[in-house]
C-alpha cells in the first residue's frame, strides 16, 4: 500500500497557485483588485515580455501596516472577511486570501508599502514562498508590488504560456475591463515601456470608451440607466450599427466585479433581438448593482462567474429593461456620402488616432504623492476632473497636450471646458428631443412624401429635412412578420392536419417536457397524441408553418422548452415565422405602384419597431439635407 505523505507548505502553495495564477493576466488581476480594495484613486500597471519577466503594480491606496506584511503572504490570510457569514455580504473584489501566497510561490516578489499614519515604509522580498529580505525604507503612501520571472521554479507551467505578445494582449484586455469597471479611478497601463492607455479617473464611462475603442464607437453608444426589483443597471448600450460577430464586446460588471454570465448575455441579446441580424451580437457595457445576498461570487478562484438567485425573474427584468431602452430611441441609421478616402489612408488615420489616445500624460506621478490630492482638488474647484499632479510644469504640459486633442477636452481652462460641456449637453438634449418625437409614427405620417421607387427595390421619401430610403423587401417582411407573431401571441392559430401523421420517439426528458407544456403546444397549433411506448404522433401543426419540416420543428421547440423557462414565443418559432415572412414578402427588383407603397408605409408606421426586419436588417436609412448641402458646397 502506498504511503500517505503530508505535503509541505511550499508544495501546497505551488499546487494552489495552479488555480489562482494561470498566466500573467491572473497576477495583474489579483494585484489590481487588491489596490482597488485598498482605496486607491490611481493605479499604474507595467509589464514586460507579456508579464513573464516583469509585472509592476503601483497604487496610492492605504498600504499595509508594517506588522501585517508577512501575514499578507500567508495562505487564507485576508483583511476582507473574518468568517463564513461575511461571504453573503461581500463588497470587496478579493476575499479568499490566496492571491499573494500563490503568486509568491511561483515568482520573485518585491513589496514596497507605507500607510498614511507611518513615516517610513517597508520593503519586503519573497521568492518561491521563502522570505529573502525585509527592511525599513522611505516610501510614499500606497503599495508597489513587483513580480519578476513568473514560474521561475515551475518550468512545466512556464512552457504552457503563449508568446509574450499574446500574453500581453490578455493583460491589456484585462486592464480595459478594470478601467471600465472603475471610472472614478485613474488607470495607466504600460507595455514594454510604452503607454498603451490611461484614464483620468473623472468618473465618465464614455471617456474611457473613447480612449480604449475610439471616437467612432463612443459616438454610437446610448446612455442606459434603470431600476427594477431592487436592482440598478447603468452603463452604455451600443446602437445596432456597431454590432459584433461574437460576444467579446458584451461587457458586464456585478457590484463592481467584471463577470461572464450566459444568463445576462441571453437576456441582453433577447432585448436586442429585433434590432440585430442573426449571428450578430451587441456592443454593451453594463454595471449591475444587486443585493449581495442575492448573488454568490464564491464559485471559482478566478471570480469571473456568479450565481444569481431567481434566475428566470432576473433574466426577464434585464431583457425588458434593454428592450424598453432601445424601443424608446429612434433607430434609423443616418448615412453620409463618402469623401473618397481609400481604405489604406483610412487605416493609417485610425492608427494615428489610436497612437494619439495612447500618447497622453501620466495620470499621476510615479512617486504617488497622494497626500496633496484634497488640497489640489479644492484649488481647482473640483472642475477639471484631473488626477493629482505635483509639478506646475507637468500640469502645463498636460493642458497643452489635451488642448490639441480633437475631442471633448478634460483639462482646458474653466471657461473653455464649461463651453465644451454646455455644447455637449446641448447636443445630448437635442438627441433626447429627437427620441421624444419619433420620425416613424402615426402622428408624423401626413408629413411623409413618397417621391417614388428606384432600382425597383428602394423608395425615396421626404420627411422635413431628411431623405428616407426604404428597402421595400425589409419593410414588407417586417409587416408580415408582425401579423404572424400577433396570431401566435393571441393564440389565434389554426392547425393543419397531417396525413399520415409524423411519428417521433421521445426520451424520458422530452416526454416530461411535453406533458408539462401540452397546453402550450396546443395553443401553438400542434396536435400530439401518444402512439404507444415512447412514440408520439404529430397529427396537426400550425397552418402557417405547414411544409417547414414539422418533426424537426416540433423537436426544436421541445428542446427549447426543456432547456429553460421561455417567456413569450419560443425562439425556434420566431425564426420559422421570420423565414415565412421573408419568403412571402415582396422582393427587390419588383415594381410596385404608388398606392401599394402608401398602404405598406401606413402599416409599417403602426409597428412598435419599424426600424428592422425580423432578421435585423434596417428597413430604412436616412440622409440629412445638411449632409447633401455640404457635398454640393452650399455650406462648409
């Protein structure tokens, strides 16, 4: 019989590090979250070689008391909780007490820290879990952690790391998420000595999006805020025009913590469903504030997953909130005439813009002298939103650089900034007024003048100072889709008898689901009977769906109902109806009369969402009179 060994602490720490420290990004995440929990208003992160050779995290938080430095590197040592009862009321990002011990077990770590109450700080060095040095030194308030040679004592782990550039991209993405989760904190990220981005800590989420994603994206975002069932959601919703091919830009935060949640993704996508094409996903940044007793963040050491109490109710609340926010906005894409730039030139300009956003002054001094922050804030009248700066010459350089940026300025003189803010506010008010008086409505219908049809596919319509261009197929498809959906919602569906019936063999799970939802299937127009054993006979299907693969269609609906609670019409039915509407709608390259256009437009304007066909394509686009006058040089 094999001997049972009791492992030593160093081995235990290395094993534990396998879960907590997966790659350099894991180290950065743990250290930055510690800085945030310590009350830092400014954090700088620097990495070299993707973080494999150097990670430096500097903050101006509360620091660590001298007597507690060694304890900070012990496993399950934390200042965030004191008992299991605290897990139900967590407000901090870290709480397990594993991070520093795990990092120190597989790297060479140097800590420099000082609290505001102490005159001197501590420099502490630990390598592979073994203390090497401890000395008292002069240091500013806050903490600096330097992690060198990650996995130096575990070569197999190091072999599984990717190329430095790839590892660096993981850290960059992480820093972007951390910056967007804490707009009130100034972040600076350096990669191999170059500043990749920084944020001012002004609290403006849109400013951070501008610095990370650029002007084009930040200009296509809608402010979002709502409160439902004790939950508050704030953030930015991307207009359908900036949809993405994957879910990478669905960014969610729960009580300040970046998370991934299939439940939230599905709810948000259903809220966007009428506005996006199939296999396209929204761009959104959402912050959720929820009672800590209704969520469980203690799922995995990475803390990316959360469990949410009463998931179906939460899903429904989020879906409705997103849908209502989009439904209240005008969603006609406005086009501009091309200026003839070739794609290469545009690409060069995009790169230059990215470089300009990166070539910015430091958000706070390297020495992190945070003690003067309050006095400086008061002297500026708390208007500029700057992070702290000590030297007047640095402030002058900062203002000089920001004055040259082609964007809303975050550091001009107070009068200039006030004018910029007032102008921005005026523009937002105008946008809100536009949303209040929607172009597409029954009330505005008498002001629409149909000029005619072009290319036997599009209609030209004049409305006030805009030219609307309507895709007749998308518009007709939307109208027919809404007619069919109304029949299903009102359970006013006729059945088409199948002769002979379609016979299906169902497993136990499917049989239980059918028994639980038999009334739902009947309301949808299905006639299903037992046929002996595990066989069932489908003797009737919805009349409008006859000939669309009845057995396969029934199983899709059954699977969807079995997987989760479905509110409203199941997605599989919605997709079939959308296909039917598409097939029955008038096509492009088909001439129709003025009367037919008038009739179809009348019905389109009665819909709640006339902007997109059921597959997400726009039914119309608009071009302003002002844009035309620019191109004809009537205005400059």
